[in-house]
């Protein structure tokens, strides 16, 4: 009986400890500027949002995910942009660029 109690306790502890995860600092910034190459590069055209959004497609800028919280607008230091479109591409704190049709 003690053997089973020890095993059950070990399983309960393993499940309990695996339930806790580390929160990553990911910040969503919604795009509210004009859909042009030059405007997509302007950080003040992106506004911090705590709401969930849905971005499907590829035609227009929708939002960016950044690995750091820079306040109301993202920090585009060291972020590169796609030539011809201005979509944020990589670098800096950029994690992902989301687009919609």
C-alpha cells in the first residue's frame, strides 16, 4: 500500500509542477496607418493592444508581435523591412508580422 501511495504522490507532484509555465513578454501592436510602403515603416502607426485580433491574408498590414513592451508604439530599432512593400521583415524585437486582406 505504501508503495502505491508513494507512486501516486510522485505522479501528483509531477503533474502539479508541469502545470506552471513561464510567461513570455510578447506585445501586440495593431496597425492603423495608411497601407503604403513608407507608412508601414513608421512606428507611431502601430498602437499597443491588449485585445485578441484575427489577421488572415497577405495584402495589407494588420499588426506586429514584438518580444518587448515598448509602451504605446513598437521599437523598430534594427528591424528590417521588405523592399517594395515596407512590411516589417526581421530583426530587433520583431517576432512576427501579421497581414490581412
